[in-house]
């Protein structure tokens, strides 16, 4: 029997984080059968009363639709 991961996800620490803008946690989530990338940052409440997660969700399809970057050799007309 295969596991049904509909409406569930996973989030783990981002080991490749290189700057403050990169998410502290990354993962995937499935909502109604559609897969998404999930990113999370730990933020401090303005009143100092605790911390919370700030989340970002991006459809996995979006990454595949982005145009490929050209190399320097492709841009030279000769």
C-alpha cells in the first residue's frame, strides 16, 4: 500500500543557507494534490513576546517554467 501524502508536507533546516535572505527552513507541501516548495524564516515579534514562522509557498511548476540562463559563450555573436 502506497502512502498518500495529499494535504501534508515536510520542513527541515536549510543546510545550504548563505545569507540572511535565504530561508532558515525549506521543504515541500502538497495541497489538494498539487505540490509546492515551502520556505520558512524565524522572526521575532515586534513586542518581544516571542518568535514565529514567516512562510512562503511557491508552486513546483514555477521553477520548471523559468527560462534557462545563458552562458557567456551563447551571448557572443561570433
